[in-house]
């Protein structure tokens, strides 16, 4: 695959290191594309978590495969069993990747989702395969017991109705551009503060989706979420032609109804 995509394994490894830096994997240096032990071929638990999050967030079809416990090939002649035993034994397990070498020992990036909260636990250099699964389970248990995902707003939620000057409409709904939520410690959701920053005066023309402000969510003084506030619809500037067009469109709509 490396030869096909980049012409050589060396060129592919360069791409791997380039992408790692883009993801913020600052403790990682790839020396080969197969993962076998080699001097200078290094990573960290944090970097593996970053890479796992990228895979889950932007390539979610991977879950179609990582959640399979057992499957067969060649009309049942060959049987495959998932090396990640958490898929079978841990509630909400979704993946993700096991690995082991004589130097790195037993490693695991474990992912799981419960009640809208998705977590990743990374275990490195465990002395046995049994220990890596047990330690990953402890980390996931801790996360699910102490934290929750709090939805702070959904895309399209109306923040307020604003006045518009010089427009064919005098008012417009201002809405959230994206879903926004945060990972918070259980019991602290009542401490979340919403701060809304909006342009004081809205003047037409305004385009649908145009940014007019932002909303920030703070927890104990620390930002935990943010979203742009945008116009729900286009507001044309009030001119003779725009008013005539507005009247014509509404008249035609009334005739059809």
C-alpha cells in the first residue's frame, strides 16, 4: 500500500510523520510503516489517543469493523476472532486497536461509548495481554463514573430574535451554527455560564449563515464550548426592486395556496 500510494515506503513514512505533526503528535517519530521495532520509532500514550480520536471522529466507518467480535472468510473455511477482548466483555466497547512487539510489549487503544459519552483509554508496555485489558477497563470505568457529556446547544437553536434595519424583514432569528457540548465532571453542569456576544446593530443585507456573533460556555472560569451565532435566513436590503420582488413572491405564494 505504501508503494502504491507514495512510490516507496520511505516516502510514505515521511507522509506519516507529516500527518502526525498536523495532529499535534509531538512525541511521535515513525521510522517504518509496519510498526515493527526499530531504533527511533517512538510514540506516546497521548499521541496514540490523538490518532485514535482522529480516526473515530473523521472515519467513523471503521466501527463497522472494530466492533465485530468474530467473523469468517472463504465460505466459513477460515475464522477470525477480534484480538480486542473488550469488544466481547465491556459494555459500550467500540474498538479500537491492539498491538504487541518484543520491545513494546502489550499495547492497546480502547474506545467505548455510553450515554452519548465516548472515551479512549491507551495502555502501553503492559507485561501481559490480560493486564492491558484490565488496565484499560479501569481507565474507562473511571471516565464513565466521573464524567458525562453535556449538550450545550444544537445546530439551529434560536439564541434570540434580532431587529434588522433597512431590510425587507425587520426581524431575524439568530441561531447556533453548530452543535456544541462539553465533557464535564458529573454534578458540575449547574456551574456552566453562557456568554453571548452579538453585533449591536444588524443592517441589511444579511446572508443566511452569516456570522453575527458567538456564544461561549465557561465552567468555573474555563471555556468548555463555543459556537458562532449566524443569521437563520437571508434579509435583502430594502430597495424599490427588492420590495417589489418581495411583494410579487408573496402574492404568487398566496395564489398557489
